[in-house]
C-alpha cells in the first residue's frame, strides 16, 4: 500500500472513522490488506481498559470480561451467519468469509469501510448488518453505536424484570464481571435507550419529508446516528447523501454529533437551564 494510503487507512481504522481515499473504499486493495484491516478494526472496537489489563499481565481478568466475550461472540456469530447466507454469491469460501468478516468488523465498529456492495446481499445479511449498526462496539473504544456494554445491561435488566414478575419478593442484583451494578447506572442506561429511540424516530420522520424510500431513510438515520457511514439503497456503500435536502442534511449532522457525543451532552445544549447556569 502506498505511504499516503497507509497513513489515511491507519488513522481511519484506529479512530474507526472510515475515511477512505478511493471511491471504491477498500474494494481495489488486496485480500491481504483487507484481512489486516479487518483484524485491526475489530481490535479498536475492544474496550481499551482490556489492553491496559494486558499490559499489567492480568490475562485472567481480560478473558473473564463479559463485555469482551459478548463482543467477540456477536462478531463470530454474525460472520458465520452471513457467510452461510452469501456463500452462493462468491466463487470460493475464502472470499466469502473475507468479505463477511470485513463488513461485520466495519459495521459493528462504525468504521464504515467496504470491500463489496453489501446492498446487493440477501435480506437476511443486510438485516444482520443493520442490527450491528445499532449494537456498535464496546464501551471505552473508538467505536460508535449503542455499545455492547449497554446492550448487556439492558438484557440483564429485562431478565431481572421478568424474574420479578414471577417472584415479586425476590431481591436480585445485576452483576457485571462479578460486581454488583449500581441502580443509578441502570437508570442511566434505560434513559439513554429512551433518548436513543426518541431521536432515532424523530429524525426518521423529519427526513421522510424528502420522499425517499423507507429503507433509504431509516438506514440513513442509523448510519449517521451510530457514526457508521454507509447505509442501504440510495445511501449504500456505492452511493452518498447528496440527494437529501438542506433540512435533512442539517438534521443528520445533528444525528452524527449526538451519536458521537453519547446524546446527552448535545441535548444539554438545548436545555434552558444549562444556558442560565453558564
């Protein structure tokens, strides 16, 4: 890879920013370069505290980390399912796995590179990619999305609520890596999910005024809000957002900023109390 390409790719991969200097993103690069980038996209989606623990040689703490196990479990499961779903499209199993792994790593970490036009994949594979857009990478990484850590707490909270319905008198703590999670953290996680859903559908309704298809509008919002880059259909990996109106572009800019700053700092800017205080 030329030096300029290598520097841009390294920065885009490390920051999961996905700045590609070619119109075809990563399609024209060799399989070796695609595989190397796949590995490092996924590694930069790991919680950086795990790397600190590795430096301290606390390998057991890293391997027992629930978020890390869930993160890699989601990635491996998605690669397997997409490989099975797209096997007939490509000539060899190696090519199928390579493209599936690259796109899974690119989407879940919000890097946004592409080696193929995944908008041409079967509906099941595209649906999995949309789910990965929402899930995102680990907390404490450079990735975007809802974050695996929050998803894990939400799932555990849902399970506890079901248990409470069956056993109202039972006291059950939610634990993460063996440590009880403070109820305030759970409340904040639920509030984040509520804000996430409200903003998602509000922006979706606003940009629908441009009269594009539901798939284009919804994936445009997901791609911007989760800092992914490409969506599907008219905002797919071979397209862009240029056809949207000025209003839609401004709203999507808000989406990108809100998603990158974890929503609440941006919402605070619109709070009257914040302006009065400062």
